C-alpha cells in the first residue's frame, strides 16, 4: 500500500497533465502541477492516517516507504511537466 497507491496516483496525474497540456495553455499545466502538490499532500496524510490507524501497519516502514515513493514520483511528474512545457 505504501508504494502501490502513490504509483497509481502519479499515473493518473500524468494522464491528467497530458490532457491539460493538449487542451489548454502551458501556464494552466504549470499551475495544475503546483496545485497537485498540495492535493497530493492532503492525500498522503490521509493515507498515513488510514494505514496507521485502520490497518495498523508498522509506522517507520510504512511512512518512510510512502514518503519516499510519493516524493520520487512527484519530482518525476515535475520533470515530465517541464518537458511538456518546453516542447510547446
């Protein structure tokens, strides 16, 4: 759960970024990329609560895995969005 959910979320975000970059201006794409950081932060905190309280997962392992995967994929999404903006 600590790696699977952030990967699926990042995949969906990439698809949304592709859609936005083809339909709208590159400024809207950059604004969406910035806004998704806050949206995903709220989502990650919710996942932490669910994993710790409801599923009773091991806290240090779960949080370190979740945060590492989330941050890595968020940086990758940022580079991907930047490459879309530069290509326009």
